């Protein structure tokens, strides 16, 4: 007679009486409450588990050691241990998906700031929390939003009631079977989305490129990129920034990124742009000078300087204002002013982009250039610089309109306002400001100045003007 044990539904293999085992725990002086699932719960597992296992392909079952451990835990009623075995397999599987997708792209999305440089290899994946792993997989569309929600719930339950933490709650059989089904069908047998595969292929081809892309190729690349979700577009921008600033990236790859990155930048969210600004700051603070310089290049050709951190913008704008003022008083200022003004405007798309810490300096510097030198040639103002200066003044609101009027009274500006050319240019600025002014009193102030343009250099001595401006300007 054969002594082989054959497990069949209804034989009670999983619902074996565990009284002796619990007695042994008592003998050892160990707790027995909420350790082993009750007999009815184990019977539910016994009845339903074979059907689920039978539904799995043979190639899935062949190497599924985690399922063997799951069954072993369920056999004696250790449901929380069974959950742990399955979850560990989920984590390993997600890490495998990450390796296939690309570690650099994954770590770019998962780790921010100065910590990014600490993560580069497959072994570094173990340094990420499970929550970070599944959340980043969702962002990269390695798993769907629905699957992420399910996994997040399972992770929460595992952490709260699983074998990994002390607890007094017992997992019931139907919960355990449902979680097993989610993990096996939605993760262990699942593939990344088409978008994730598309991005992976795109970045791999980019890093291997040896020729500069022509315009037709760039346009053909832009069309499928337009169909990406906002999250994937953000991830792509984050990745190409990392590639551009990497030490190992060649000049051709950087040139190609510079050609199509502005398109991706314009399709991305403000959130990822500000995060890249923080990353740029991190390069500077950690003395990664080459990376910082490359990051500045990236922000410049994407027209994204306004997304740099406040401290960086303050420092940069301060330097550009100094350069503009130096150009104003130097030889060939008509040609040398515009490049510096363009750099200033690259940080400013709206009035809110002007740092309060540098608003007065910027207004005064730009006004000095806009009022000009008071000479007949080009009426004293750089022809290429004039529209740039007007663009700056055109974005100002009431408070900065007053700041501009205050700058007009500064010695550096006022000294030129007895010149007819400078008066005309000052009136042009005031007319621009008048169009933006909301306050009736500020409108009155500007109207008074325009009407008295011939005395702008000494209008601050006029009692009517002092009365009109007493709520806005204090004259010493």
C-alpha cells in the first residue's frame, strides 16, 4: 500500500486540529490568543484556495515558492505570516519591474534633492520604503491607479495587523484570499503600461543617439509625447534633466535634449519645475559646480529661470542688474544692454516673479536704462533694449508703479530729467504704468507727472504734488 499523502478538497489538510500546538505554546508559557486562525477560517481557505491555484498558469506556479510558503502558513492558521510572504514577493516583483524600466529614471522620480546621488544600483532599491516603491511605480505607470490603491490598502493592513508588527486583530480568510488574488493577478502576472514602455524606449534611444536630430525628427517625436499623461510628462522632464546634467552624457545627447526639452517643459506641471529648481539649488550647495552650470543651461533653454528657488533668483537677478547697469555706463551700451535685460526677463513672466528683496534695485536699474543718456542718437536709448524695458514696466501693478515713481525721484534718474529726450522717455514709461494702474489716486499722480513733464527733475518740490502723493511717498 502506498504511503503517499494526496490532498483533496474536503480532506481537512488545512483545517487540521491545532489544539496540540496551542497546548505546546501554553507549555512554553507563550501567548495563544490571536496566534492561529480559527478552524472555520481555515476551512474557508481550504475550500477556496485550490480553485484559485488551479487558475494560475503552470509556468507561474512552477517557481512560486512564495505560494508554497503561503500555503504552509495557512495550514497552521498563521494568516498574517502568509500575508507577509505574498507581500515580500510583490516587493521583489516591483523591484524587477523597476530594473527593466530603468534605475536612473526610477530614482529620478523616487528620490529628490541631495539624496538622489546616493541611489544608483539595484541594491539601492532596498533602501526605499515600500510606500515609496509603490507610489513611484504608480507615477511611472508601472502599475495603475486602481492597483496602487489596492496595494496601498494591503500595505497598510500588513503594517498594522501583519506578522511584521505586534497586533491584536485577526485577519479573516476572505480578506487573505482577496489580497492574495490582488497581488498575484494585478502585480505578479502584470506588465507595465504602454506609456511606461514608450518612455523607457524613448530615453534609451536618446542616450544612444550619435547624431544631432533634424527638425522633422523632432516634430515626429513631439506628436506621441503630446499624448502622455501629465504625470508621465513630468517624469520624462525629470529624467531628461538628470540625463542632461549627468557627467557621463555626451555633447550630442545634450544638444538633442536642448532641441526638444522646451516642448516637454511647456507640457509639464509647475510642480515638477519648482522641484527641479530645488535640485538645481542642491547642486550648488553641494559644490557640484559642473552639474549646476549644466542645470542653469537647461533652465535657460527651456525659458524656465522663474522656477529656480528664491535664493537662486535673488542672487542671479542681483548679478544681472549689476551687469546691466555696468553696460549702461560703458562703451557701446546700445548693443551691450539688451543681452543682460533678456537674462533678467528670463526670470520674470509676471510681476509676482520679481523677488521683493530686489524689486527696488531692478526697477531703478531698468529705469536708468529706459530714460537713456539724453543724446540725439537713437534719442539716447538702446533700440533693441527699449521693447525689453517696456515689457518689464508693462507687468507692474500699483505698488511697483509707486516704486517706479520713487525711483524716478532718485538722484541717478532725476539728474537726467531736465533733458528733453529723457523727459520724453520718462513720459513713455508713465504712460505704460497709467494703463495698468487700478487706484484712482495713483492714476491722478501719473496724470499730474505727465502734465508737468518739463519739471520732472524738480516736481518733488511742488506742493500740489506732495499733497497728491502724501499717502504713497515720503519726501525727506
